[in-house]
C-alpha cells in the first residue's frame, strides 16, 4: 500500500468513526489505575443500570488483551459480519462488542500497542452500533495506548475512575484521574468499589480494604465522588453466570448503589451543554 493509499484509508476510517460517535448521545469511559478493582463489573452494571431506565445502551470492551465483558454477559460465539460491518452482540437489550468473540478460548493476544489501538478503531468504525443514548467503554487498567485511542477517537463525555479504598489502589487511580484530565474529558467521577463486605449472616459491613479512599481522591482532584459499592458474593456469582446484579437482584445494596451512581452521572451529563 502506497503512502497515498494509506492516507486515504486513514481518512475513510476517521470518517466512519465520526459517523458512529455522532449517533451516540453520551459516551462514558470506565478505567482504573490498576487491575483487580472491579472495573468491568462496574462498566457492565452501569450499562444495565442505564438500560433499566429505558435508555438504549452499548458496551465496547476496549480491554483487548483481557476481554471479560462477554463472560459477564454470558455471550459466546463470533460476531456476525454483513456488508463489511460487524453486528454487535445483544444481551437483554444491551449491545456489546469484544475481542472475546473473536479469540479462541485461552488464546493470548500478543500484540503491541498500535495493533491493539487499531482494534478499538475498528470497533468504532466498523461495528453497526446504530443510535445509542449511552455507550460504556470498558478500558484496560493503566494509562496505555488503548486509553489514548478511546480518548482521541471516542471522545468520551465522562470518565468513571474505579478504585478500591486501599491506599495502593488509590495511588494508581490518581494516575488515571490525571490522564482523564490531560485527555480533556469534561466530567470525571470516582467510584469506590469493594468498600466493605456485607456479612451474609448478620448484614454487618466489614471494611476489608479500608474506607474513604475514593472520596478522598475525588476531593483532592476536584472530581465527583459518585459513590461506594459494597462487596456482595452474589455479584461475583451472578457475573460468572453472565447476569449483572442490577438486573437479577434489584433490591440488593449493590444494585441500589449502582442505580444511585447512574442517576448522578445522568444528572451531570444532562447539565452539560
């Protein structure tokens, strides 16, 4: 391919991405400074929280080397391609695309950053998302190429940073907040996940990882503290079965926390010009 052909292909892809995001009213990026903080759980349950309010919603799994959204939604198989466009999976009314539907089970994806970013470009340019009220992008941990690609191509309106109360998690989440600021994402909110374990016997909350780290981080950086989500064994069990807790146990404290966070995000987005 000549330089002229490469430039033409780049411009055509950029046009398709622009057309895609023009049909998505609110775009939300969910990321964290480190892994293991429940970022994907937050992304999936936020998506279904918005859907429960009657909004059309999609989830873009931007964690290319560690895609877990498909597992949490119980989605298996390869995406359908028609007219050179991929059709996203749809589970309980929410659209989703992920590398998990393309890779063989257990297959590692040993790609450098530019290749991973290229996949994200394709997920935005070549997937038939249609018109959506909300798109939730589940990003990989850290501050690598995929986050840059989402920031530059998807142009999120809101960054949701997920942390646990533990100091080492908050320390890494600081970098994620700073990156969101440098990417000029207009709104930034902090979610403190695993803020306490609800005892299944007595209902008492046990502060396994401490408490208050997320709120302190939000205060330090002028971000919005969206709320705390307690640990609940049912959240893990349901995720393994491919069922978000916000739809399966609507009266649980975890589901109530997610609904509260959804409402705060909605209020902030609707107040933006």
